[in-house]
C-alpha cells in the first residue's frame, strides 16, 4: 500500500528492518537528549507527517527492547493515527522503571504499524445470541 509521507526530521524515512517486519521504527526527532524520570512521561516528536489511505489506521506501539530492558513504553498503547490526521506524528512515552532514562536524538522510540480496518454499523437489538462464555468477564476462561 502506498502512503504519502513528509519527512521533516534529520533522519532517513522509516523503513522495515527485515522482509517480514510488521512495524517501522520511529525515531526521536529532538535537538538534545531528554531525561525521562521514573513514572514521568514525555511527548516526543518524530518530524514525520503522513496521509493514510481511507480505511486504514496507523498504530504507534512500544519497542519491546525499550520496554523489557528499561521500562519505557508508549503510554496510550497502541496510539491510533486516523486516516484524516495530518499533523506531526508524536509518541507519548512513559518511564515505568525506578531509574531515569535518557532519550537521545535519533533513538528508535516506538514502532508504527499500518493496518486496514472496518467501521461498524450498529444493529440495535433486544437480545444477543448465546455463547459458551456468555457474560463471563476478566479471567473467566481460566489462567492457562
């Protein structure tokens, strides 16, 4: 799928790391390092602007290495970018660790996954069909 992009960052346009990668790495387009304290958050610009095709969205997701090694994640994960948004892509990062973390210029901070979706048309009814699970909520299907 073709997606229009304007890259105002000083870094190359995002590309897939491998032939089977689902996500494109987003880099911090900042002039100087940003220190993110424990339980603090920051909105980090990428310098990227996109125009997604109708019927698609982009999801901003955490990078597993930052999450596992440093407790850094995307706060509103996944962050949704709608097809009609034309502003700069920015990433809301949060530090869930007990130590400060420094975000350096050009650091890979998140990944972007573009996917198709469908909008629903509600069909209001009085009764829903029965299933084996029924109204069982969190944990109702067991732990394993």
